[in-house]
C-alpha cells in the first residue's frame, strides 16, 4: 500500500489532509501491509464514497458500520453491492422502505451509485474489513477519519443525516442538529427492521427538508446502471 493519500478531488483532499498526515492513517497503512488475509473492499475502492460529490455537494449522509466481508460485495459505498451480486438482507429492507415511502418500484439490484452521484455520502464508519470476519477492523483508528469527515461536513449546513441503529446514532454529538436534519431509526437488518425502521419514511422526509431549503430533491429510484466493462 502506498504511503501517500488516496486520489481524491481537490476539495476532499484538502479537507481530509489532516487525517492523511497523521498517525492514525500511518497506523492503518501499516496494519494493512501486515495483514495476511484478504481485506475488503479492494484498496482502489476504500474511499469510493468520496469520488462522486465534493463536500459542498453532499445532500445526505447514510451511515453504515463496516464493509461486506465476502468476496465481490464491498464496493466502498455503505450498504451497496455491485450489480449482479445478491442483495443483502439489510439492503433488501432499505429497498422495501423505499418502495413503501415513495411508491417506487422495488429495485432489482443493490448498486447505490446512483444515490452517490446525487450527493448521498454512503459512509461506513470502518472503511475496511478482513474476509469473513465482520467487525475485524472496528478497533482500527478509522474513528479519526470519520471525525475529520464530519468536521468537514459541518461547514455545509442543511444536510440530512440518516442514522440507522445505535452504532450510527453514536455519531449524533458530531452533528449540528440546529442547522441539519437528523433522521434516526432502528437498523434495517432483519433483527432491527421491524423495530422502527419500516414506516419511518426517511426518503420523503429527506426530500421535504432539502426542498424546503431550496435544495434539489434526490431521485431515490434505482434504475439499472450500465454494467462496468
């Protein structure tokens, strides 16, 4: 792994440089170099969530936990899997809520790139994981990175934060709730979806907030994207 910051837009690079010049990043790099097991996502995709919109263009933040830990699933976007991959249970429940909330057709794939392109930051709080071991990098110093991301976003009010489950909601102290909208519910996992996730209408509430502040609504529909060649 290279000892340099990843390739990001100038805006993200400048905003996140304090992290990439600090000990937590050096520690993560060293751990990845020492790892004898495959880690996900592929290194080229670890920061993929930041490749679609600059900080000033972020309209909503969806917080996940750590990447999928099976081959071919993790793509650097929280909850998202490439087209052709089986839709994981939590994402299937997100699809169901999307259908119930906005009466959109149930998506046939799990690629959320279309959301990311419109300024939805699909952010895992831990950006890497060892194959087959969920939570295996949870004690790595990714927390410092997430804090830098939230510090950056704090300069851009009228953003919607979708915090699903207690883990995501632990980030609430880092959000200025007076100048942003925070939407909370249980996690969309099979265990949590029926404890408040289904029926909490996050997508319509998000768009209502955005348009009330003169910001273009997000098209949450997930039509199939052209397959990458």
